[in-house]
C-alpha cells in the first residue's frame, strides 16, 4: 500500500470544486450516514482557515475500506461557530471533515424560540430535532404506511404548534385519533408544556354530542352546488329535480326535516314527486349531520378556537362526513379575502381527495381541496395532508406541497412518486424510509433548514388511535 493510500485511510478529507457540493473520504472505521451534518474545515495552503457546515447526501463503503461519498454545503460558520451564513460558501482543495456536535447543529435553526421540538436526530439521539414554525405557511404532505407511527407523530407536531404558535387549526379526524387533545398523557406529573397545552381553546365536535359540541351542518347555508351533490343531482341531466331543489326553501321551507318529503309530495308536480322519492331513497332526512337548531360547525370555526377537532367517524352514513368537509371548506374559501391564517389538517386524506372517487360529494370536496392547494396559500389557508399512500391522493394536490414528512414506506412505486414530486430530497435519504422503524421520520422542505431524519418524541396528550392489544389469559 502506498504512503498516500495509508494517509487517506488514517484521516477523513474533503474537497469542493464549486463551493456548493463536496466529495469526501473518511478514515477507516469512521461513520458517515446520509443526512448527517458535518463540519468542513479547509486546510488549503496559504489560505485563511474557514469552517463550513455540510450535509452528507450519498455514502458508499466496502468491508475493510474507508467510507466515501458526497454532500452539499449549507453555509459558512463564523469564527466561534455560533452563526451560519447560508448565503455564503467557498470552494476548497482540501478540508478535514468531522460530524457536528449539538451546539453547531443548533445554529441551523437560528432563533430557537421560533422552532418546534419534535424529537432527536436519528443518527445522534442526544441532538434535538426541530421544525421551523413560520414555515407552516406552506402546504405539507405527511405520509407513512400502516404501523409507521404516522398519526402518533402527527400528534406530536400539532401539540407543539399549539404550544408555540397562535396558528388556529381545524383537524378532519376520520378515526377519532385526535379527540383527546385536551387530555394530558396520564404518565407522571403535568409538565410546563402540558399545562400550556391545557390552556389552549381546543374544541372537539362529535356527531353524538349535544350542543355546544355537536358536529352539525346547516343545510340552508350550503351552496347550491353542495346541495345538489347531497342529492346527487346534475343541473343538466336532472334539470327538473335540480330546478325544484333551487326553490325548495321557498316551497317547502326545510325548517323541519320531517316535513321535507310530505311538502314535496303536496307540491304535486312530477319534479317534486321525483325529488321526494330521491330524498327517501337516499335517506337524506335521516342523516344526523343536519343542525336542526343547533350551532353549525361553520359558526364554531368563526369564533377561532386554537384547535377544532372534527370527529368524522361517528356518523351512520358515509356521506355525512363528506358533507361536513364540503361545508367547512366551502365556508373557508368563501371567506378567504379575510386572510385569517388557518392550518387545515386532513388525516386519512385519501378519503377526501382521491383521484378515483366519482360520487358528486367526493368530486366537490376534492375540487375544493385542489383549489385551496393551488390558491389558498396567499389567503392564509394552509393544508397539512396525511395519508398512507401518496398514489391515493390527487397529484395536483401533492404537487403544491412544499413540506414533506415521510415515515416508513416500503412501496417502491410510492417512493418513486415521492422522489419525482419532492426532487429536493436526496435520493439516499428517501431510500432510507423503507428501513425506518416505527416512530422514525424524514422531514424535508421549508420547515427544516436541511433534510432531517428524526426519531420522534413523545406525545403530551392521549392518543385516540392507539392499537388495541391482544387479550392474554392470566391463568
């Protein structure tokens, strides 16, 4: 072995031609991982020594050999390593490379008061991982297969948003996963964070609740398009019934749901009789979603609680949850010019914006979400969509997301789709998702200063969607 080869195996070294990317070779036995943060200290002869912060993106290693790979330079560190200038970086012919410590990692986040603690770095469990709170003013896509800990981890982030920001949120909750957000986790004495969370105005609206926590929609407040979707009416194909629906408030009133069908029958016209039969066949008047004198969900949202959880899983008819979603989204869109920031969290998003659903209610809800994804950001309407399968969410919606949270995902098709849409994620880091354990996640996009692999922290409140255990015999 030559002296050069021996020297290479004894110490780590790096080189950067353009001042933006670097190549490196590590010492034998050294450990570098995709996503790992490193300090690059230039040692060019005759040049002033500089420290830069870099991130490893690709790593290759052979048995008995030294690891080698490439990465990108994140910025220039000042003399004491307490400030990162992301606008400056320099090329170098020779530099040492070593993993960062916790203090240097913190400079990535700048003002720590504006960041959300969510867990620790996957490669360095002693270094806290954070999200940048201000960057939730972009749409976020959150995905992970069943059993990845997706819903639990989402709860961690929502709790931190409630503690550290004044950003109101509405949570579409099909599986009652977030209905206990007002209840501190029972383990141990309450922490300061739990007490802060308990002071927030969190409303949980459920179909089975009575006033003031009932989850209800006022039919008269729905747009004509939404009303037609409820009755599955096309304005041209079903023009006579649709026209009858346009005037139903004048002819029948709809104050008392039990009078809808008799009132239409009494009208005596063929269209009214057809609409009465349609109403009975669809059992629309049996739906518990109608307000019937109780406060509508849109009225409650208008009071701007810190969080409003909509428990959509308790309805008897599947169409009712879609009616709630359409009523809320339409109302928010109609009031968009008020420019009041709101985070719209849609768990199991494939139930609301699948490209394959064709019922009028599904289409209406999906099209409204597509519109909010495309235009809502400038009005302060920001989406956070969570799902198990990216392919089950309309691509026009995912393509508008600037933030990505990815938990365990083994499907090559889904990973390939994510790689195409979120091209700013290093491929080697994206590939790690197939080997994640429960509770491990990759965050990339605007809400992290650099793509980050994380072990998620603990929930502060009870999780509603925890798995049911297998009962064991004691005797």
